[in-house]
């Protein structure tokens, strides 16, 4: 047979086309799922595009006067007396600076010198007439029962006035705030303008967007950078129009924003891309004041040493320690020079269309060409996508190419994976045709044969006699057994590693299983199912544990079978104390759910399955099998982060919610939507689901189901005590 004929069979080609179309559909679904992992990859590709583009020439009319380590060594530790800042403003004003932006919030001070220093700084500010100060918001949603927010008079005149349609804010809300920290009136009253300095880093901690507007007490306030740019252009708040969910008009300029009013920052480069002058050199005269004439001058702390006291540093696409004042300066430059990077309204449609075109092209083309051409076609498309990504950045556009690129990789891996078995089969056919194939070896040795659960009922595992089957799950069967040595009933859970995991992982996972089971076997507690033994017999791993008569809590999670509230409290208290005992011994369960908590005939709670829940689930080979139960997983477990006992307490909070209401706190049509609800959603209050429940239970559940471990119960003991008090 020729190499051409191997992959050109009509049946094989049609199957490859159908699988390729299925992959295209799958990636198209991923395109619309708001998964943080994919967003982080998109952000990293954006950073890469900026780095490939490299630094661009800085705007000529901007300078930074840095409160750096050198100036602190000359003048003293930060913060300096405010009279010193007044002196700096006076010098820059006399030098003819166009705008002076001071990136420092001057909050109230105490002491004899505070009033005099504040007076001098206020006078310098008024005399200059061109100074802009920042203020800071505590971001978040205010609760309805709280009192009405008060607006400090000094920032009231900074709120924006013009909007294309205020009703659109219901669909496109900007970040909102619950608290504001503003400079004292004596200093702020002479300022030309004030703006907020809040930043909203992405999930990886990098600052790529600037919230140009923030809502507070029903008013909308511009950012510090926007106010500086407006003042430099001779514009006021009456020249700023918010086109809600689209852009902000600044005079004749159009600043592109996302639906939250946030603008992509077009960084010019790394640290000190904007010309820097040490404030110490300004005071000493080493830096000529002529350098500041007709320039926008930004004053801010850049020091990273201990003398700074507080560091204004952030991570950006160009540097992990990027001064906040540099960020403001580069952003002001991009606004003044009309150098923006935007995500136009058509971008998502274009990216999705590109995904479909590539998917259709590769689905029909790759199965029909030779392997070398398959590789070349895939590489050419990937290079073209990379060129599109970088080229669009040069044009001021951010085109996301991750999903089209992911589809190219998937399609190539598909045809490569399907090519190997086809080659093997055809080679075998050729060998058989010419009479070359010969049988090798004999029957498998008895010691190599594995124990199969499908060949009939088991009679014995290890030394344990099998009395019957108790149930089954994704990992294997559970049997009722007897230890003939001491005549003790046991429950025996079997695990078929060869059916659950890839071959190269089995040995290391078995070692982990035995190690974890041995550690869990040391947990002797009245509310924990005791592990007696672990072992392996001819390929079948097993765990022998305490046999507990009774039923799991899964029986009592429907609305028509709920247990009395006091009984639920007792069960969760006992379970929390069991988990506290395990956590103090370094064991995290990882799969707390109703099915893993038994209720004995005497009414005692027993937590089971310690020792197996730590086995990984990401490499399962069984179709449709998922170890662990996503509906009860904590946000950090969903995200794949390192876990401690507080993750188990979140899961126990989910169990408590379900036992009280008959509903799971988090629901989703699929794993992705469920994951999003767990990591971002807020469940309905338990008292809303079950009006018979008292409101104080909502507070306990709110703490148990907090998104971050730091804001939950810190131990099972704490949770048990809270329930006892209730």
C-alpha cells in the first residue's frame, strides 16, 4: 500500500471531518463561556503583543517629578512636611508648568504644625491655580439598609454632568463605591480639579484598564488621569460627555471604553519612559526649572526603599514594579496624543467569525492532505493569527486570537492522533497479507492477570470475605465484608486505577493513595469512619473501613424529607468537630457532601471517605465520570488552588444550606456555569428558600460560604461554636 492511500479512505475522511466540525462547535461554546482561566491567557497574549511592539516615543509635554529614594536620602523619610510640597508647587508654578498634578491624598493630620503646614499648602495650591489632587474610593456595593452616603464638599464639584442616557447605567454599570477619602478642604479648595486614583487589576494582578468613571452616592466621578488630561487641554467637566457603555467624549476626543467605562491603558513602555526629575534635584537647583515650562508635571512617590514607608507600585504588561505616577503620566500622554487601544463593538463578532472560518477550513482540508502539509498549514495559520494580534496593536486595536489559535492546535492534534492507529492498522493489514505476522509469546502468566470485577461476584479481597455489594461509584464498587481474623464487619471500597487514570500516572497515584490512606487511618474520632486497612490484590486496590449501619445525608436533602432544624444543627456540629480534628492532624477531606456523611440509627454523624478524596480528577479516562462533587466545591478548589481546612468548611456550609432548605446553594446547567456561580454568584438567603428559618442563620451561612478563605470560619471548632450559640 502506498503512503497516499493510508488516509484517503472516504469513510475515515468523513469521520475526521465530522470530528473536526464537532471540535469547532466545542471551541465555539468555550468562546462564550466567561472562564477566568481563558481570560488570563488572553491578557497574557495582550501583554506579549505590547512587548513585541516595544516602547514608543513618549509625549514631549509631560514630565514626572519623582519623590524617589535619592530625594528621601537628601530631605528625609516620607511623608514630608506639607510645607515642603507647597515649596515644590511654588517652584514649578514659577517655572511656568502648564498643569501640576500631585499624586498624594492629604488627609487630616494632628499636631501643632499640621494647621500651619496645611495652610501653606492650601495657599500654594490657590496661588498656582493649576494644581490637581487625587482622592480614593473604597469600591463595592452599598447595602440598602445603610444610611445615605455623604459627599464631601471638596469633591462635589468634580462629578460629571453630561451623559447620553442615564438609563443605560442599569445595563452598563461602572464600578461603584461605598466610601471616599478626599484631601482636606483647606488644601483642596484651591485645586483646579480632583479625580479618583482607584485601579482595578485583572485576575493576574496586572493593571491594564483604568476606570475612567466611578459611581458614588448617585454621582459619577472621573479618574485622576482624565482630569489631568482635560485640564491640560483647557477643558472642564462641562466638556466631558459619558456615552454609557461605549466611550467618553473629552472635547473633540473620543476615549474608547468597555461597558463599565474602563479604558485600556496604552502604555508607552516601562518605568521612566516619561522624563523623570528627582524632587531633590528640583529643590537643590540641579534640575533646571526651564525644563518644566509649559509641561504637564506629575509629582508622586516612586521610591521602593524602606524610607518610602508606603510603596505606590503596581504590575503592568511592561514591569511588575511600576510606579503609580508613571501609570498616570503615560495614560495622560495617550489621551492628549489620541493614542488609544480599543476593543471596538465589532471585535467579538469578527473573532467569532474567524473562529468559524478556520474551523470549517481545517475540518475539510486537513484530513485530505499529507502529514507534512497538515503541519505546515497549521503553522502558517498560527503565524498569521500572531501577526494579526500584533499588527492590530500597532493600529490601536486589541484582537483576541486565543480561541482561533486553540482550535488550530486542537484540529492538528486530532488528525495526528487519528493518524497513528490508522497507520498501525494498515501496516498490520500489509503484514497479514504477505504472511509476515506471527504470534509471539504464550498466555499471560497468572501473576500478570488482573482481578476483574466484571467476571462475576467476588468472594474474597485480601483476607476479607465478601458478604455482598453495598453500592458503586465512579471509582469502583463498595462491598460489605468480614474480617475473619477478628470476626469484624467492614466496608470495603475498591479502586480500579487502570480504569480511572492514564498508565504513566498509575504508580505515583497508587503511592499517594496508600500514603493518604495511612495518614487518614490515624484519625480516631467518634464522628469519623475509621480506616482499618489498605491493600492491593492483582491490580485491584482496596480500603477496608468501619462498617456503619444507617443512611447518608443524601436521603434528607429533598424538601419533603428535611430533618428537624435542631437535628440538622447537631449533625453539622458533629461534622464540623470531626473536620476540625482532621485539619489539626494535617488532613483535608476535599469532598464533603451529603453522601459522605452517614447518620447512624442512634442519630450520630459519621464523616467518611477520608484518604481517597485527594486523588486527582483531571486525567480521568472514563467518559462522563467526575470524581468529587462540583456543587459542593469551594471557589479555591474550583480554581485549582492549594487547599486547607477552610475549603472543607465551605463544602460543609453547602451541606448545611441544603439540609435546611432542600436546595443546593449554587446551581448551573453545566460545570462551567456552576463554577461561575460558585466563584462569583451569591446564593439566595436560606430564610428566603425556607421562610420557617430565622434570619440569624443567614449570617452563619453567609460566613460559611464566603468566597475567600480569610472571611470564612477559620476552623471547624469556630463553626461548631457558632451553631451552638444559634
